[in-house]
């Protein structure tokens, strides 16, 4: 009455889902095991994937958090970076926190951040 592995697998393939579910529960009871993956094991690959995505990020949003004490210098830098007019740049600076550049390349975003911080602004890359 010994069945080969292949015969067992074929029999399982042909079982309806409800019967298969009942079989799994019965095997868990008989052998004292669980078919569910432990939570820590299941969460670890997801955390690793999120960290890998963050490391590989190449485009950033440059957000002006605050303009600091030298608003005029910050407005000048914003105008140069965004090619906005004087009024639009002033409104954007005064609306801080505001995103100045969206989807900028890493080098461009870091350069913009450096220029804005030299002018006295507080900047965040997202």
C-alpha cells in the first residue's frame, strides 16, 4: 500500500481546494506542525527589500523646510533653480514647507540643497 511521492503529489493536485485545506489541517494535527511561515521570517525579506529600494533611490524631491533669516538670498537661489519669476519664487519661499524640485536626479538635488543651505534655508531631500 506504499505510494510513491509522485503518486501522492498527483493525488493532491487533483483534490478540490476544500479537501486540500482539510488535509493540511489534519496533517498539522497529526504531526504537530504548522504550515504557516513564522512572522519574523516573513517580515525579514520585506524589510530587506524596502532597504534596498531606499539605497537605490535616484530621484529626489527637494523640499524647502524653512527659509531661515536671509529670505532674499533664498528667493534668489529658488529663482535660479526653478526659473520662477520674482513673485512666484517669493510666494514659494514664504509657503515653506514647499517642494521646489520634484524628481530631480541625486546630484542635482544635492547641489540644490547645498545652494539653498548656503543661502540660509533648511532643506530636506525626499
